[in-house]
C-alpha cells in the first residue's frame, strides 16, 4: 500500500527501466552549439527523480570525470540504482529523499547540469517551487537545465481521458486490486463509456484513437503516466513563468529534429512563426502548429550566443561517432508533416567517413566531405543524424581506460540480469559516455562471448540453454516457437549480431 511519503505519486509498482540520452550531460554541447548557444564544461551533475536510475547509473559509470548526485524518493528504486553504481565500481551520491529534503542538503556542490526527465508534470506546485528554488541556488552561471514535460495544446483532447481513468480508480477501484488492476479496470470502463458514442468522442476522435494506443502499452508505464494524484500538462509560457524565478532561459530543444522547422511545419507556418519577435510566443506557436504533446528542452543560466566564426570553430572541435551499422543507416527522416529523403550527395560521404565507428572531429568530417558538402549542409545533416540517433557526441578527453573498466562491469551486471528477465535494454559505452540499445538476446550473446563463446552457434546455444532451463520460449510474429525452432531462430539472430552489431559495440568500447 502507498503511504504518506509518496506525495500522491504511484509507488505500488516500480517504474520501467528506461534510458534517456538527453540526461547525458556530454550530449548537450552539440545541440546547443548547432543553434548558436554556448555550452559549459560539466564537472558536477544532478538528476532529480531518477526512477530506476538506469540513466544515472550508466552516466556515473561511463563518465569518470563527472561527479553525479541524485534522488528518487522510492527507496527500492534508489537501492537498485545505488547497487548498479556499486557493481560498476563507480561513484555517485544517490538518495531516496523527497525533493524538499534533498534540495536542502548542505553537502551538495553547485552543478553544471541538472536533469529533470518526466517529473515536472507529475508533481505538486509545492514541489515545483522546491525544484525552482534548488535550480536558482545550485545551478552555476552558464549551467544547463534539461527538463521534459507533457505539453499543451497537444494534451488538450486527451486530458479528459486521463481524468476519467484517475477518477474511476479513485471512486471505483478496490485497494486489493493494486494499481495495475485499477489501471486495467479504468481502461475497461472507458471502453464501455466510449461505446456509447458521447459527443466528447465525436468532437475528439484523436482521443479515442489514443485510448486504443495506450491499451497496448506497458501497465507499469501507464500507472506512472496516468494514475498519479498530480498531473498537469503546461503551455511553454507556464513553464517559462516557473523557471524565470530560477534565472534560467530557454536555449534549445534537446530533440534536434524539433529545430528543423521545415520537417514539422508548412512554409507559411514557418514564416508566420519567425515573424514573431518574442521567443515565448514563438515557441508556443510552434507547439500549436505541431500539436506538441511532450517537450524536451535545454535551458541555460545565462544564455550566451555563439555565432559566425566562433560557432563554426567550436563545432569543428566537437567529436562524434556513428552508432548504426551500415545496413541500418536511414534513407529518410520523418517529421510532423511527413517524410523527407536523405540526399545521397550529402549523406553518402558522411556515412562513408563515419563507418569505422570511431570518434572523429567535425573538422575531420568536414575535410572529407568538403568538396561536395558545405558547412551549412553538414550542420543540418548532423542535426538530423543526431535526432535519429545515428550519430552521438563522443566523450571528450576523459580517462577511457577507467571508463571502460566501469562500463564493462556495469554491462556484465545488466547482462546477468538478462539471464532471467529482459527488462533492461541498454548497455553503457565509454566512448559516448552514455547508453547504447542492447536487446536481451544480444546481451546474452555478448555474455557468452565474454565467457569464451567464439561462434554464433556457441552464442545461440548458450542463450537457448538458459531459456530451456526457465521453460521460456521465443515469440516470433505472435507465435510461440517450439523445441529446436528456438535454437534456429537464436542462431539467425546471433549471426546478425556478430556481423552487424558486435563490430559497432567493439568500436564503442563495449
């Protein structure tokens, strides 16, 4: 049962094991420089409300030059995060304190980076005030605040659905159901209600489609997303009013595809928005044009413009690394209003140069593609490739040997968990200083290789023996495989992993 300490937040079930790259402070430099904003050197970083702590665990392991602090008031989640950090041999000061307690600790340094992912929408105004005061006192001049939140107007049509779900749970849910049972009961109730064709549903067909979508999502995620006491999507200007008291100003979207207006708005909409001189109103108009539901933004305490030759020089020094295999590089990018093809004349030479999956400076890339691609085209391409996750900033000037020792230990801990369950789908890379997608079977293949397995058959056999011992089987295309069909499928996946993914992981220090 939830008790008073939870402040209305769901604690009956733990949160999912997500990794969020925007919380990687080493990543913020490139998006900020691409829009002409100065980015600081990061020495002290803090994540508030870290959930299961996978992001902070990966970052603490992969970034030995950064001191990490954080809190999540759920003690089981804080304990898990602390254990992962310990197993990695890393250091991070992680607590299970409420925001009011943690933010008033006397032993905290000033921070260069503070991250708030998926917290702002689900806390009370009282706690928002605590966080704003903390940011005002503890974020250094020039420091970066990353914040994400549910946004209006994108949630306007669906907010009543959330209200019905929570209201049903409050008045009809039985305590013995647990939060997952209450969530399922609320969804069933909404199905029955929408079948009556209320005028709300006719006026908001998108909300009805959203109900169909969310029914297929992880119930733990839904419980944390929809069933908390506090839930308040905000307009950009509302968030700006709150954060103004912390002396921070909006700098850029952390999702670089958002900054490419032509992908997300019509030409007339872009012209209209750009004619608006006020940044706050301009961002609000952009949210209306795209019906934005979730914002991921960087804010700075003291925005400093970097333009012209200074911006180009700073960008040229940044190091990037390609994290996609050759066979997986995209040919298109999708925005709000449709798809756009990636022009071969621009992207082919970029892919050719980065295909060794080693860190390169943007200057080195520019020199390779310079005969056919100018710097403006290269900058735009990097914004797209960063947004698609094809390239990542490489960790600058850190102790790679120390980072690799830590990430290898953390990855072993994660892969050992995958011996039984596949709820963590990321490894840590000392090259990017962040997380890399790693599906359960790929983790098992990697663990087999670490234990002496040399061939795809070795890796597949190792995985199949584990599944057999636990009476587990592979579900492919909705069908549960029987007997040795599992081994055949695992061999196929192991061959693909060895040919495509393993070389990339090796280059990324995994």
